[in-house]
C-alpha cells in the first residue's frame, strides 16, 4: 500500500460539477461493471477478466506509483459470493519495471434487502517485491442504498494483521445513466477519512483526519454482451493541510482505460 490552496478549492468545484451533471450515476481496485446489457438474471455462476491501464496507481487519495501501471484482474461469482484476483505492475518505475508489485485476493459476498445492498469483503494484500512484513489483510463492509436516480454508498475497512488500528472510511453518491444501448456513464463523488494509524502507515503522519475528496467519471461500452471497454477518470484532493504537505502532491488526477470479458 499513493498547493494547499488548490486542495482547499477542490471541494466546492467538485460539488458544483457533480450537482450540475445530475439532471435527468463511480480505489485500490476497480470493480467490474455490475450488470452488462443482456445479462441473464437467472445466471448463477459468472466469471470475467479485465486489464486496466492507468496513468498512475491512485488509492484512497494517495499516489502509489510515479508513472503508469497495468492492473489486470480476474473474478468468479456464484450464489452471491465473488472471488477476485487483482494485480498491479509498474510500467516505467526504474527500480521495478515489468514486475507485479502487488497481488490482492478478495473474497466477498453481496446480499440485498429491499433497496439496501450489503457487501462484506475480506482482502489479502501480497507484495512480491516487498518485505514479508508488508503483507496484510483487511475486513471491509460496503453498503449502498438506491434513492431515486442516485445511489448512496459508504465503505469501511479495518486492518486485521500488520496494522491493527488502521481504518479507512468513505461516504459518497453515485449516479448511472444509460446514454444509448450498450453505452452508460456514471458520476461519483465522496469523501474519505482515516485513523491516526492508517495515516501513520501510509502517509507518515500520525494524525486522524478527513483525508480526501474523491470524484470520478466512467464510461462503459459493450460492443457485444460479454465484451466491454471502460474509460475512467478520477480526481482527488487531500483536504487536511498537514497530510497535504506530507504527500507533496495533494491533488491527483488519473485517467485509465480497461478492456474486459465477463460471462
């Protein structure tokens, strides 16, 4: 497990963008699109693969790379349970080019009660090029609630192994809109916060804070039912001035393009 004035101005600007785009639906890992056109609602078992190329590795408002990365993933789902393998490879970093620097394994379950979706997950983080002591595990809970054309979302993750006391939380809103058959757009905005332990480990500052404002735009296109292209843009800004000074670049911009297959 990547100027103060700019960071402080980003909040109102992003809120304006989000509200202006909502007339009439977006971390360390991108999840596959939820429901491709033509998907059989009675299908019990599904699987997929994706390769995602990003300008940088952006995770929870932090930059974990100095340049572009390739992030392939594969998953299989059955009866509400999903097992996912996600990896990250630096493409230009001089000390680790062309090597998988991170491998994450996620086991998750999703259940729906009326308009509320409950999704607990267990994440294991492995770093082939790092120290064994860096490897850890998180327990996460994602909740989402449909509210008209919007979806309210919150996510919470706690470390279970190496960094006990490390916690990350997010609260945000998502809107999705089908622009044409097979083509959809989603807009998201939210805020993330963390404990002192999380920021000490990942930023080097032992300080609990409301860390970052997060914004995303995503276009998904299905040329056929089982193949898709996903163009995504993420913008984040560190809100806490002490954390912003510590990371050096409080505003992050990422552009990514993914291609995937799921059945």
